[in-house]
DNA sequence: GCCACCATACCGACTAGACGGTATGTTGTC
DNA sequence: GACAACATACCGTCTAGTCGGTATGGTGGC
């Protein structure tokens, strides 16, 4: 057995974990749930992972790898103008809202809610993963800010967090309402905010009327 | 024992549930966790609640009652200007970020993430509770819109959802980072967005330059 | 080219403990 | 004495994790 094929079971388990955890939450997900979905046995599971918590850690790493390449190859990076790239990101987030809820919601956001107080290492892994994605996004924000709003008092990073928070919160409402409609509407608000931030404004009263 | 005192145990259980579920999540919370925190026994628990799921439903109702009166008596309602009330709400949400994470995060947001796919009635209860709070908020938004941005194409309700989504998402990051700092920064962005929405704008290019 | 040796991958029955829920009291109040 | 509000002991199930075992494929000695 080649080493690539050798790890197929492990990959299947990780893929299964992403789906099941996003659907049922971490605590309610049983090892056998994941094994069943992956089509492997418990023996195989515990061969690849020390424990359920170890799987969670593996799942966050797997998630990071998947999402990083997914976003890296997305089309919104093409424009030369950084603001266009940023708005392209927001639009892209709207465009990928297909399939069922577990298909487009965020593993890390789900996971951290359940584990922040009880599983320090999982919490830290979620924090790292989300922060890394935001750091990537922040590069475009920084560039857009330099060009369109160099004097603004908000930081590029804080705006990156705001965008992600709006997304994460939108997912909560999508779950509550069983529909991505609210995500789309919130992305429209986000887009409007971004445009207002990057549209050079005369200060306060310096307008007609 | 009076009927008020008679329900003291039940209230203690509900209060305990709010805390423990927000800290550990619903699935990871055991009935005994809640009993211990409430200082009552399991017998008492199952006297008042048919099941753990029944407690969750009770907890959402309890949460709604608590938060409704909490926000109803908050000071931000006083201004006559609806925009001031709305900005007052945002500021108020920043002012109440005290204590530990489970003290200021939202039960319903936590709960719905874990239960949306597996517990239809709990999901529906969370949806109802969050929507009710938003409906309340939407009244001020509607009034502010009528006065300051009557022609704007966004709906008052969608803005209510956006505000709540930003809050819920901020709580996720607060948990990841173990600090409410990011919530405060996001509220600052939110405030900036609201001000921009309600500041009458000349259309597009009708500016200097 | 064969075989002993070994590591990795995988299997599935089993266990110990945790947990939701129940059955059976006990106590106090009207 | 009836009923609500507890309390305690207990039960059955579910589940993370274990453990002895098998299959497969690679490696080195001869």
C-alpha cells in the first residue's frame, strides 16, 4: 500500500468530521457517527487519532488547509484594485452559499463556541485558524485603506474582524432560520459599509444644505 | 410554602442552566451540572422538567423573560430622537460587557448552533427569541429611517438582523480570544455604519473633486 | 527468488464509566 | 389525608477508549 493510499482512511475521517461536527456540534458528535460517515471502523479511528479531542485538533488543521487553498484559488484576487478584491471577497462569500447548512458554515466558529471554556487547545486552534484567514483578508484591506482612506482612524485588522464577525453571526441566524437568505442580506449591508468607508468623505458638515 | 417560594428551585435550575449552557454548550452540559450549580437534587430537577430538552425550552423562555425586562428598563430608550435611541442601544451593548464570557454572551446563539439540525423545537424557540428582540429593535430603526433616510433601499428589519449578527459573531471571537475587546471594536464599526446610513448623503458623484 | 522479520493499517468485541431518566420514599402544607 | 416539592437509590443505555488479533507490504539476509 502506498503512503498516499495509506492515509485515505484518515482523510475520510477528517472529511467526515467536518461535516458531522458542523451539523450536530462537537459534543453531540460521537466517534461512531464519524466512523459511519467515513465508512471505517472504530479500530481504524483510534489507530489514526489518540482521542476524540485529537480528532478535533486534526479537523481544525484539515479545515485550515482546505479553506486556505479554496480561498487562494478563488477568482476575487484578480483585480488590481485592492478595494475591488475586497468587495469581490464579500460577493464571493455570497456566491458560495449553496448546498445545506453544514456545507457552507464555519467549522471553527461552531467548534469554538462549545469548547472555549473546556478545551484550551481546541479553542486556541480555532483562534489561530480564524485569525489566519483574517490576516490574509487584512492585506487587501490595508492596501485599500492606503489608497482610499489613508487617514481613517479604524484599523485594517479591526475591519477584518468585523467582516468575519458579521459572517459568523449571519451563520447563526441561517441556522435559526434554516436558510442562507439572512446571510445574503447581511453581506449587502457589509458591502454598503465597506463602500462608505472607502468613499472619500468631506468632513461632517461640509456638504450642501 | 407559598407558590412563589415553591418555584424557587425551578428558578434556580433555570438560572443555573443559563450559566452552564453558555459556558459549556448544551450537549456537554449534564443534568447534574445544572443541579449542582443550582444546589438541588436530580429528583427536584425531574419534578420540574420532563427531560433535559424540556429544560432547554424552559431556559429559552426564561432567557426571553429576563432579557426583555432587562432591555426594557435600560436607559437608552429615553431620547426622543430614534437615532439616538438606536446608537444608545449599541453603546449599551458595549457597556454591559462585564464579568466573564458566560455573563454577557447570548444563550440563544449558543444553543441554536448545536441544536438546529437535531432539535427542531429548541431551534424554533431560539429563532423566536432572537426575532422578538430584533423586532423590538426594528421599531427604533424604522422610526430613525423614516426621519433620516426615508428613501434608503435597505429595510429596517434587515438592519436589525445585521446588528444582531455582528453581535453574535463578535461573541464567537470573544470566546476564541477570551476577551470582549473585539466586541467593543466591532460595536465601533457598527456605530460608524449606522451613522453613515442615517446621515443624508448626496448621491454618488455629487461631491467635491 | 525466497523467507524471516517487522511496521503500518485496520478490524471488532469488550469494558468501565458517565449520564438521562425512573421508582420509591420523605417532608411539609393546606 | 392529599398533594406538591423535594430527596435518594437505582437502572439501562450509550459511548470513549482498549485490546488482542489479522492483513498487507516493505526490507534485508542468504
